[in-house]
C-alpha cells in the first residue's frame, strides 16, 4: 500500500474517533463512527487474502447494522423528546437501542460472535487497531449516555465476562484467544460503567496497554498459534522470559498491573450492593486465567525441536523496533504500585 494512502487512512481513522469524542449531537457522533469504520476497511483487506476479505465483509456488515441502529435510536429520541443531544437521552427505548448497538459495535456478549472470526482473518497490526483504537469511540458514547439503574448493562457485562472466559478455553489460535480476552475485559468495563465511570476508563486504559504489549510480542515472535510460541526463545530469550508476566497481567493476577482494575471493580460492585455479581465476575476471571496459563506454559516450559541454524536467531539484531514493546511490557507488569496516584488523577 502506498504510504500516502496509508497516511490518509490513518488520518481518517483518527479523525472519525475525534469527531465522535467532540460531538454532543447524535448525527455528528454517527458521522464520526462511519468515517472510522470506512477508514479501517481498506487496512483490513490490504493483503487481498480470501480470509482477510471475508473478515472485512463481516466487519462491514456488523458495523453497518450497529450504525443504522444508532441513527434510528437518535432519530427516535429526537421524535419523542425533541432533543438530538447525546446527554439528553431520557426515553428508555432509545437508550436500550443505542446501548445494544454500541455493544454490537465493540463485541459484547451475547452479540460477540463476529469478533473472534473477524480478528482471526486479520494480520496482527490491523488486529491491534481493531482491539484497541476501535473501542474508544463507542466507549465515549457509552460514557456520555451513562444509563443509570440499568440491568441491561449488568447482563451484558456478566455474560461477556463468562462467555469471554469459556470461549477462549478450547482455542489454539492466538488471535481468537485475544478476541475472547477482549470480550472478557470489555465485560468488566461495562459492569462498573453505571456505578463509577472513572473505573471504566481505568480498565480501558490498562487493557489497551496490556493488549498493545501482547500484540507486539506476537508480531515480534511471528506467532499465530500456541505451538508457534514454543520457538520464541530462539528469537529473543529475554522477551520470551517476560512474556508470561504479560499474559498473567492480562489475567489479572497480583501483583501485576492487570490486577488493579479487577480489584477496584470488585470493590465498587460490592459497595454498590452487588456481591453476587462481583463473585460471579471474580470466578469468571479464573476461566480467562486458564488460557493465559496455557500461553505461559507454551512459551517458557515447552521447547520445540530446532536446528542449529534456527537457534541462532537471538544473536541477530531484531528486524522490528523493540522500544514500544519494552515500554508497554514494563507498564503491563509494574503499574500496580501507582494505583493511588492513578485514581487521584482520574477522580480530579
């Protein structure tokens, strides 16, 4: 792809998200989401592989359906209340419609089935954009709506944490595992959204950092299946030894960064009078932790048969920039002691 076209697409990707961030009118928010969707479609299909084209087509149809639902919900709200403002949604029917539409856009259960299939058909770089940047605009709208007293958010969040954990148990493809990991993490964010939106922002930030680290790790190792992780030590022994800490941080194991949002969300759910929901969410984290342990086992306790030529790769300079991976891995592992400072920053 021409660098000029790549720049134009990346600029449009950022522009669409920024328009949605800055808008208080439903039509402008919808326009931003559409620009965002149209900009990522060429990036998804740039390799012209049938699997990539299939994933792009599925993604386009899902996003078009969700965008139509958002526009219809905004129009219905304007018809009922006479207001187009995002924060002025008061009728329960448009609120429910737009919440379900945004859940479909980001891949919350039970409308999550498209996400693993789409992510599996993409390369790791585009998959990283889909798993991180593409979540920002819908979450900005969810934070502006803030439907209070809604059992719908609890149902979406709890089903996402459970199905995200169950779905990843039997997977061998790394991109599908990351897709189910995304569904589970999004469930945690949605659970606490109506009680403390700042915790949703914190969970989203830590998820983006951890997912960024894992995608860069797989890209450096050129790994797409669990079995391919066994040869990672021949490429970079140091990164291979730190990778299990990154996986366990995604699983929310203390004293790593991923424990911070889970700990605070469980505390907030308990204080809000939902101890049963908090217990089920904590138990669902064990499901996710299992497949992260599978990845950790494959990368540090399994050694694949290698020729002498294959084992010399770690002596060669890496072909990709490792500074972003080093920074994101450090943040993924070491941010937990800064929890009070981060909470103060978010609450100010």
